[in-house]
C-alpha cells in the first residue's frame, strides 16, 4: 500500500521498525518520521529470527491494542503488524548476514541475533520501500549493521539515528524494562552512571580502552543487584577493537548487564575533541580544515 502511494503520488515514506511494546523512545522516532516524511509506516513485529535459544521470545511483551492507541496521537498512516508466516512463509530459507560488524559485543553474546535483524529488515525494506528508516542510538551496534546493510545491498534508504531516550534516573528506555521489579529498576540506573563516569575520565584525558572499561566495570560491580555480562570499547564506526583510543575517532563504550532475569543493554559514544586552529589556538569550526 505504501509502495503504491510513493509511485503514484511521489510521497516520501518513513518506516519506524519496532517489536511493539512501544515507549517514549519509539515515539520519538515516530515524531521525527512524521516531521520528515509524507507517509509514516510503523511496523510492529516480534521477530523470532533475532531471538536465540533460551531467550525471551515467548514472553516478550505484546499489546498491539495499546500500541495502536499510542500511535493514534501521531497521525501514523499505516501500522504494519504481520503474522510470522507473512514474513517467514513456509519453506523460507534465505537469511542475510552482515559480516564483521555483527561479530563482536552483542554479536558474540547473542549468536545469530544480527542475522535475524538484517533478514527481517531486508524483508521490510523490500515490502515497504521507505525513503527513510528510523532507529534509536540505544541499539548502537544494530545501527551500524543497518547502515552497512543499506549500503551493501544498495537500498535507496536514508538511515536516521536518534539519541537514546532515558528515564530521569538515566536508565535507557526499553520494552524489557517492563520486566524489572521496582528494586531492579532503581538499581539499573547504575548502567548510565557507569557510562557517564567513563566519559568523565575520558574527558580528563584517559585514552586506555582497558581502563575505560574497568571504570564501567567497577561502577556496575558496586551494585549488588547487577550482573555485568560484558563491557567493550570499540571504534564507533567500524566496531574495531581498540588498543588505544585515537584522538580523531569516535569511540563506542557498550555493555550488557542482568538485573534479576532481565537483560539490558546501553552505550555511549565519546566524540573526539574538535581540533584547534594552528593560527589562533581557538577551536576550529566544523567547516574549517
């Protein structure tokens, strides 16, 4: 339906892919899609291909009625909520892998996860043919995988990434936050405190990835309710593991941790300082060489 609108009326189409259980993070993407595009499509699909054995596919929160109610305030043109058999019909056997970017951090912790993400997005992109696709920075590694997918498979799509939306405590909004007890929700605020502390020591001049990671680890391990799964420091554009933080490259610090039976992820990107002008010592403006 969206493809017909584009062909006949030359309207720009924005896609916000979600797994439902919508929260303010998702809605921030919808608002931006509404601002940028003539037609807004929100997909709601809990994708079995990106869940591994023993993960929470069966209990992942699903409430399409509530999601539809939330979206009614944003003048969304289409909600695409297909059954599993529409995305993966009988005999489906073609999967998409993005090598390299998919392998460290979340890729190592959840083998096959990004193959499932890349596959379902390929189906959605081919079905809806959006001009823009909107994602949140909370899933930092996923955004890199999506950008590479779009580039390598020559999708005519602009990937738009918006900042992570957080609770007042700093906890990143996530559909999985619904699993948290009140005590675990309070405890989970330690994740952003840990990342913020790493940013502070980086701003003070720390350039050792090991020590940046240790800063995060120490803060999280000080919280008795937290169980850290991993913390990694990598190039924010290539996911390359770093021996030393480079002054001219953005750096990703990403983590996963458990609170009770709930697994949460978070990250920050450390941006390199703008270079100083050699002539004056002042900070160069973005257009200066």
